[in-house]
């Protein structure tokens, strides 16, 4: 059992809050700032600062460039924290932004300005002469001491200084809170005793203690509901406000809202603020309040935390070096502090008490009792070490031995091990995965965000301590897979074809591929030259699908040459990944085993079938919504100016050097008619180019050939394709369609250089 | 379809695990999933009870060393 640090507890509390609560919280600059300051790891702070003034969404790929691959884990954890605190949100599949409220509030907090009163309104009244820093510290210490003593006094210890728990001590409301939070338990009518949680509470640093109590208070307010007139969100945001106030300064109570004014008496009870008895116009935050969101104190060790606890939250080196521990398990403590004696009594059998001295003995039973209460052996050891008497230090230095006798330290640890036969961790077991891939993805993700506790790859199960983010991950992962892609062929074809054309790529290709030509086809008819006089129709679509399925079936013996096929597979996969990682991951397996690949020499009929199928598929691309727009836009541009003859346009795509001026011709014209079309001129120019390429029959045929060539995994296959291509080109009388090397040399290079889509074009070389 | 089962992951020695399995075999009300030699998933609300039962078993089987007497003791006893 470990002692929670306060930020941990607070983060647990915050994580439970719904997103709408965060929206409200982040309306206050002080809250946004406090959360930024207190709750975020360093890397997360850096990310937030980088994004704060970024006008556009931040690409996750950019972030990956920033972070060293070795720190991927930290990066993922930082992002997970930011997500759970609703600081960032996705702005698309691969980018993120800060949530609006958080961004605005943090900017306000950093820049100042606005009249949000989020950082308190200083009082203009004169400060009472008796209120100074020392006074406030003493006041807070007294208040907090009362609370701690109330908890400690509940430890049954006969020699405890008698203290009337009903008089003195904290207010009844605070006591109720402690009991409700199970820090102490009512054993009978009059006696109460400390619980495990209570002891953990006791050993925490003051800051965590304050938060523990405040969170109990918030929960109580939540439970009481609106009946009590308190809203936990507003309360929390008020606490963050308090944390941003300046110590020793008076703040006006008049500037506070009614519910917040009602909170003041409670805060006085906790010792977080001081209100002068004769002057209710102003309140003074104490050190307990102003350090609420500082992160310094969170670095203190447990023992230092205990020290702070024993001294009421404000550390002040007292009689801390008091304990002598001997190798025979005897403990002598030179102290008369009831709190310290009470703590010793928790893990020591105290036997004698003198003035300024108690003596006792560590035993299996006493340690076991302490462990049962939730104290760890390390806590005990570090407590003993921190409070070791200076005689112990002197002896250890003289003999060059460790401060505490190793035999005792080991024994304490062993005694604890004795009691802890099993360690437990609540969470969720994930099982019954549909595929290994799914299992691995999710288990790896759980590992990356640090919630994975156990995994067994053979059984395909893993155990995670938290489930929320895994759920989100699952959802995101499922959505793209949920899109029914026609066949693996569709994916690969789309991939390859988009890499070959200058068409603006969208993933919807895969879905829309088999949409039959519709009415809008009419408008295109003039530029639409059906290939080889075959009518383009729905029937042909069906036919081509039939062909492709047949051709797949006709490849029963399917032996891939490893080197060739893997090259093709890899380049296709990278392509996909660049577009959408999730689709790629879910489809990868199918892409690797690609039934479309050609492994041997094929007949003329076979190539005709494949050629027709692809030709047809590429043709229907023209009817995809975005491509249609391209065509229509291009058409519109042209209809405004001299109707450009189709021939030069086609020539533009033809592999002649004269094509370059021809291509720029419509571009230049387009600039003069910017008013007629809403899109930008450069966009339009590229659209025209796209349109040209889209409509060009020869270009399409070339793409088909390149595609088929890429699918040929053996030289025999390639050779038979080239033979067929040769006869096709001869028959059609198109020199440009000859296999490369046979046509005029290097047209590929010119095709590449000619238009500005180098990135996409680049793939062509890689694939072919 | 993936399933997420709420529970508590218990990590322990194989020896302790076999005791837990033995306790479980009476009513079969603790263990959700037996993962491997040293891991189990247990019903969340039964952990405390299981711990108690385990302690009872261990008390029976493990010898507690005698409290060694020492000279300090006679002052109080």
C-alpha cells in the first residue's frame, strides 16, 4: 500500500469528472493555470505551451518529430494526461487542438487582462496591524494541528496526553468530515480510532492532507446536492482561485459570489483562510491555501511529509532527531511530542515512558500491526532514518556503516513480506479478441499509456488498471474498420491508382469505386471517349468484377517470389499508412497476401481481362464526387474563355517536350477569371491539370499498364504482360503505350517533371 | 468480440496461488480467471474476504515464532 501524493489524489478526482465540468472549470483563468501548473508532467506542459498560440491544429506527426523515439512512452503518457484532463481534443484523425475554454483561459492567465476576477480582488481596506505572515502561519498551524491531533488522538495509546475531543479541537463539521471520509472510525459512542486511510493521511505531506480533506469536503457537498446550496464545480474552482492568491494580503469578501461567501466559514475551520473577528470585509489566505497548487512540496518524501504533519503543515525543525535504534530491535526515542509518540506506537511495542524519553521494541507483531494499518516497511524505515538521533549518525560515520543496522532494516522488510502474500490491483481483464492483431494493438496501447499490468501473448489476454482510454482507443480503432471495403483488391487498386495520378486523394475512393455512372455523366459526355468503342455501363462494371474474381480463382498455385512481392507489398502499405494509419493496420494482413499479384506468364486473354477490369475501374474514378467537381470546374473555366481545343490538352499529357507550354496555357487564362470561380487560382490550375489527366485516355491506359506491371512478381509475368502491351499499343496505334524502353526513351521522367505533384508521382517509380 | 471483465489482478507465489485455488474450490465464488502460475483475476468485492481466509489458512500452516522474552518485559507483565 503506498501513500498517495496529493496530485495523484486530485488527478483521480479530476479524472472522474465529466467533460462538461471541465468546460466550466476552464472558464476561470485561475483554474486553467492551476491545473496547468499542478497537474501536468513537464513534457505535457511543453506541448501545451507549444500549442497555445498555434493558429492551426497541431499534427500528431509533427509532435512525433519533436519527441525522441526513446521517449515515446513519456509522450503517450503526456498526451493521455492531457486528454483525461480535457485539455486537448482531436481536431481530425491525425491532429489535435487545445480545448477552447482552456486555451482562452490560459492565455488570459498568462497575458493578464479581462475582468474575470479570477485571481481574487484585493481589499482596499487597511490590513489589521496584528495580521502578518508570522501570525497567519501560526494561525494555520494551530488550525491544522487541531485536525491532526484529533486524528492522532484516536490512536489508542494509554499515555496520550488527555485531550477532550468534544471541546477544543476542530469544529464538529470537520470531525464529521473526517468520520465520513473514514479517516477515523467511531468504534463506540464516545471513542473513535484511526483507520488505515487515517494513518496514510497522517503520513502524507501537509499539502496532500489539505487536498485529501478538501476532496472529502467536495464529495460531501456533491452528496448533499444542491440542497446545501453548494456546487462542487464552483467550489473546486474557488479552491484553485485561493491557490493563486498572495500570502499576507487581504482580499475583499464583497467581490465573492454568494455561494463562495458561504464557503468561507468552512475554509476558516480548515485553516485555509483567516477572517479578522471584527472585520468581515476581507479575508487572508494562509500558507495552506497559497501552496495548494505549488508543486514544490510534492517532492517531499513521506518522512518529510510526516515531519510536516507532526508540525502542523509548516515545517519547522523541532526535536526530530530523537530515535536510537539498536541491533537488538530496541527503540529509544527522546521526545515528548504526543504526535511522535503516537506514531511510534503504531509500529513499536512501547514499554516504558519517562519524561522526554520513551523506549520500546520492534517485533514481528508490532510491524505486522502497522502493515495491517497500511503503513509500509519502507515508510517505517525511512521514518526511523529521518528521525535517527545524532548519536546514531556519529556512530555510523565513525564505523563507516549504514545509519540503521542492516539486520533490522532487512527484518522489517521480511516481516512485511510475511504479511503480504499477494498483491492486488483492481482493473479489467481483456479477453476474447477477434484477432492477434487486435490483441497486440490494444495490449501495446495499454502498455504505452502505462496501464498494462499483465499480459500473456499466448492466451491473448491482458489486464489493465484503467479502462477509459482503452475504450476510446477501441472505438477509434473500430470505426475505420467498420467501413465495409469491397475487397482487398479495392484497397490496393485505389492505393496504387492514387499514387499514379494527380487526383486529390480521399479515402472515399475505396467506397465509391463501384458507384454506377449516374446522370451527371451527361455533362461529361463530350470529353468522354469510351475506350475501344466498348460502352461504359453498369454491366461492364459487373463484368469486370466477375473477371477479377475469375482471375483470382485462376491462380490456384500461388507462389510468390519473396523479394519481389515484399517490395510491392511494402510500398503499397506505406502508401496506405500515409493516409490513414488505422485502415492500414487493419488491412495490412490482407495486403500482404495479395491475390492480384501475377506470378507466371499469362495468356493474351488473361491480360485482356485484367486490362479491361482496371481500365473500367479507373474510368469510373471520373465519377467520384471530388473528381467530378474537378472536371466541372475545369470545364467552367474553359467555357469562360476561348473554348480550348481538346487536342492540345491531350497533347499536354502526351510525352512530347512541346506539351509544357500547352499545359500552362489554361493555367494562365484561368487567372483572368478569378471572380467567376470561388476556388483559388492555384487550386484551379491544379484542378485543370487533374481534369486533363483524368480525361486523357492514354494516360489511363498507361496507369493500367503500370499497375499491372507492379503486380507482376516474376519476370515471366512481366514479360508476358509486355508482349500483350506491345500488341495492344500496335493495334491502337499509340506509340506512347509501348512498354518502357521500347517507346521513346524516358517518358516517365518527363511525365514526372511536367506536373507539380512530385510527391505522389514519386511513388510511381517506387512501385513500378 | 472483445470483452473487458472487471476484477482484481492478484499476484502471488505459486504456493499461495494454490491455496487460493483451494479456497476457491469450495464455492467457486472468488476466481474469475486463472491466468498463470502467479496471477489470478478475482472478484472485486471478494478480495478482502479472500485475504482473510488466506490469513486463516496461513495461521494454521505457518509456525509463528515464540515471543522471545527479555528483561524489559517483567516491568509490565
